[in-house]
C-alpha cells in the first residue's frame, strides 16, 4: 500500500514536471503572439502554423544537413524570422488598418494555406526527429525525464525571459514598445513604426520557430498540430494578459500544468477540452487575464 | 449607370432559373450539384448576417451547423422523434450557444469574438467525439426508411431541392427585410464604426447578439437539412473547421454584406469543388483547401468586398469602353 | 443647469489628465473649451460624452447622474457629440448615415427617413452622395448632421471646425449658429480663436488638467495665466 502510494505520487510528480516543461514551450511561442497583440492590436490566426513550420524546418535541417540541436534550432529561428517579416511586408501591413473581415481572414486564410500545403508536402503521418544528441532519459530521484524534454523546457524558459529582457531593457525593445504605446509619438521621435512592426513579426515568428524546433526534439508531430498550438496560444495569451510576455510565461506554465493534470485524471482526449473550456471561462470572467490590458 | 434589367426583374429571373433547374436538368449529377449549391448558399447567407452585415467575423460557425445537424438525429436515436421535430431543438440549442459566446465577447474587441468561435467549435467537436450519447467518433444515423413525410427522408433529390430552395428563399427574404429596417442600418453602422454608432445611441451589444442569434438560427437549420438529407452525421462533418471555412469563403468571395454575394460565391465554388473532387480524387480535398486558403488571403488583401465590390469598381469602366467602341 | 460637472478627475496610471475640473452649462448657452495641446480638455470632453469613465467626480445632466453612463445612454438622454476624426459610415450614403442617428427617436423607417432628409437639407449636404466620396469638410458636416438627427439637447462639438478653408469656416460657423438658434445647448472644444470669439459667450481655459480661467472670450484672452499657459513664462511681460 505504501509502495503503491509512493509510486503513484512519483507518477504524479512526473506528470507535473512534464506538464511544466511542455508549458514552458507554450510560453515561448505564446509570447510571440502576445507581442503582436500588444503592439498592433492584431491576432495572428496562423501563429500555430509558424510553430508547426519550425518543427518541419528542424526536421529538414537534420535530414539533409545533419547538425546539432543548436544548429537546427537556429535554422528554424532564422527561417521563421524571415517568414514573419515577409508576411508582415506582403500582407499584414496592408490589412491592419482595413475592415475587420480583412484582418481576421488574412491570417485565417494564411493558416489554411500553410497547414494544407504542409499536409500536401509531408502527408498527415506523425513524424519525429531521428536520434540527436538529446536522446535518452534521465532518472532524477525516481522521476524519468526524457533529456530532450528537459532541455527543451529549460531552453524555452530562458528564451522567453530573454525576449522579455529584450523588450524591456534594450533600446530596440523600448522602440518596439514606443510604437505599441503611441505610433504618432514614436514617429515624432524618429522611430519608424513600419520597421518596428516588421521586426516584431520577425521576432514573433522566430519565437514560434524556435519553440517548434524545441518541440521537435522531444515530441512527435504532424501538420495538424498547428491548429492545436494556435488555440493553445490564444488561451495562454488570454490567461497571461494580452501584451505581456511575462504573463505568457506564467500562463504557459499554468496551461501546460492544467493540460497534463487533465490528461492524467480525465484521460488524454480531454486535455484539450479543458484548455478550450478555460478559454471560454476567461472570456466570461477575466478577459484581461493575469497581467495585461484588455 | 443604366442597368440592362431592373433589380426586380433580375430577382424574378433568378427565381425562375432556380425553380426550373431540376426540371430541365434531370440527371442525378446535376440535381446533386443543385442541392449542394443550395445548401452552401443557405449556410453562407446565414453566416453573412453576422459576418458580412454586422462585421463580426465568425470562423467557427460550424458549431451552429453541427448542433442543427445532430439535434434531429439525436432526438430520433434517443426517443424516436420525427426528424422534423428535432429541427427546432437544434435551433434552440444554437441560439443558446450564440448567447453564451456573444454575451462576454461582444463587449470586447472583434478579435475576441473570432477567437472564441474557433475555440468553441473545436471544443464541441472534440467533446462530441468522446461522448457516447451522441455516438462518439462514429456519429449518428437517421431512419433507414421514412416513417412518414415528417422524417424528410426521400429517395431522389428532387424534394430536397425544393425544400432547400424554400428555406433559401425565406432566408434571403428575411435578410432583405431586416436590411431595410432599423436593425439593418444599425448592423451596417456597427460594421463601419462601432464608436460612432454608440455615440448615436445604437445599442451595440444587443444588436450584435440579435444578429448572431438570427444567424445561428438559419445556420442550424442548414445543418438540420444536411443531416436529414445525408441521413448521417459525425463530429467532423458537423463541427469540422472545413464546414466553417466553406461558409466564410462562399460568402466572402461573392461579397460579404451583400444579399446575393453568398449565392454568387456558391455558384462559383460548388462546381469548382465538385470538379476538383472528380479530377483529383481523394487528394482533391487537400488541394481544394490550399486553394481556399489562397483565395481567402487574396480576398483579404485585395478585395474584402469580394466579387460584388470588384464588379462595382470595374463595371463603369467596362461600360464606358463598350459604349465608346 | 442643464449640465453640471463637479470635480471631475481622470487618471491614467499615475498621470492625472484631468485633475479636478468643474463645468456648469445652462440651457441655451454656447460654451467654449480651449487650452494648449495635452491640457486635458479632450479627456474632459470624453468624460462628458461618456466615452471615458472619470476616476472621480460627478456629472449631472438635467438632474440625472450620467457620470458612469455609456455613450448609448448619453445619446438617449439627449447628449450628442461629434468626433475630431469624423468616422463616417463609408459604405452608406449621406442620407443613410443620418438615418442611423434618426432611428434613435424614430424607430420606423419612413419617419426616420423624413427626419433625416430635413436634417440633410439643413446642413446643406446631398442625400445620395456615398459617404466615402466626401472630403474632410463634408465628413465633418455629416458628423454634425448625424448627431443632430438624434435630437440632442446638449451638443458637444470636438474640434468640428478644424481644417477648413476660410469660406468653409464661415459656413460652418453659420451652421452652428443655426443649430444654436433651434434651442440646442452647445459645448465646443476648439483651437481656432475666430470660432471661439464669434460663437461663444463664455470660455473655459484648460491647462494641465485644470480650469485656469473662465469668463467672456475677450477677457480670457487677456488673462495672464492663460497667456502663460499658451506661450510660456516670459511671454507675460510682453502682453
């Protein structure tokens, strides 16, 4: 009886740790989404697809160029950064001052385009990265943690905090925030809003891309994950507060935790239902989330 | 600009064409397309009320379609009800859901509403896939043989065609009437500028809720019609994102916020979809959605008013050239 | 007193945009609000119009407390406002734009249309012109027509006459006078001194969130505190 309880609590601790580690990655890509919302009052419905593309970018780099996790992580980040800037220049800046239909449909259509192109190219099968230097499992006092999950989670936390520091403590960050606060005033100060917004899109997509590469090291995926991650990003940003990167950090960890516990107690099928249900509850009771402006 | 035919004559002509179509083209293939066209037109026109006229962009409208589709089949499976009786049940559920979503989100900016629609549609889809009562992942079926007219289970497409046509006619009539009255003006004002509308005394939140409820009602009806015709429903065909996407693209392509935009969109996209499925087989649907995604982005980027707006801008130029020649 | 605003404050975080302002307007008056940019007059104006909730203070309209009322409630109570940036309903005609306002007091389409037509005539616009084809002066005039259709007792004009040529300005001033003659009380925020001098009989000067001077326009422009507010210290001795 005592042994059974110890084992069960070990499993539970494992569930919690696993949830937090995954939640850290949620925090990372969600901080990209919240950055755009805070800056431009714009929601990117294709953000989940950016994460998904990051995962495939990592796969392609590993398959064709070989390379360490750092290499394919950087590759995914750069590729998605470029994609983010390109999308801003070609599409977003033209619709952002237009009717709501344009704004919503622009990234919604983009999501479909990216998702189904990925289905077409990669098929709907789940894939995972071949063996990397992060394979294997650690045994930390009875808890079994895949190395990849641990490294991915910790890296995600570090990167999210780095993004927060970038925004709040550097010159470029204060320029980004200035444009978010007051576009006209920023222009008077010699800051070019268009450039800053393009940069923000690059950072947002880049964050999603790295998050994708990190996820790829530890979890299998298919093109369908974009839709799920996109919704998780919405919930995380809503919980953390639109515009707050730190808020996304806390919220991401919480969402990861809630998801893991729901899967453990209710069954894997229910983990997403609980998270989406939480979203609806947030809209009803606390739309400004933990730390942001509504 | 002088028009070749008056609007009233144009509508009569359209009605005549639609009424006579299945009598002239009697093969099953044509009637199939006709029914698919009508269903797409109904769904898109229903979406159009809240997404086109009021400017509140729902990308999860399948939630109402799905509820409308499940209700008759569920009432039949559980209690043996006639399928017709399940249709009002679906509508009631959809209106209730509309309030659950609209009440909190309509006091926030438009993006919240859009996000909520996609999240709730997914939530319901996954949930229904796990719920044994509604058939789980397998779904529900209708009666194999009609027990009476009230099961709306006919052999052949002709009765369905005319029922769907009647519903479409009713929906377009309601949309037209609503558009002419105060409610319609308020919807368009909200779409153009909520802040200005508010300052003129427009009850913005209440008006949006009414629009959503009206839209949900007809979307639910469309779902019910789909279910009684196919005799089958499952979470994906009811609540899937592709159901939502089709409503949006059909309306937006033709012209969101116009009365006949959804019909034009359906007229173009349904034959296109059918052709793609025939040519490409299974992979056709994958390509179709790449195309849909691309079309939606192009509409958003270049012509949010759809083909209607494009026509409005180009027609005077075409006219002038034709007259000058 | 038709409008009675007492000790209104509005804080954004630790910044007090409005730091205690009073305004009483009797029925039939035209009152001006002036002050340098950033003085808080627009924020105060938005508090009066219901667009912003004051942090503290009380606003009464004809005895009723409208301090926290929504913009819709303000309109229904009889307070109308225009916007600095007109916010025309682009896809609707001039007449339809005005009808949106008219529907507030005339729920039936034909009544609303008749009422709107009269207003459109009064303001000198063409009813069938599409909203989007109007230039800035037309849009500003349409903004006034739209809110007039709601039959306000108090009209709040937010820089409604900015950016007009001298001819347009004179026409606009004449329009505001015509409106005033029909019995509408007006509060006007404005930078253009000609407007203030011609139209208003009483002026309040804002600076740094507070009213620093009030009185007849001719007196106020000579007030030392007012000159200092606009031109800075040093300008005083040259007045």
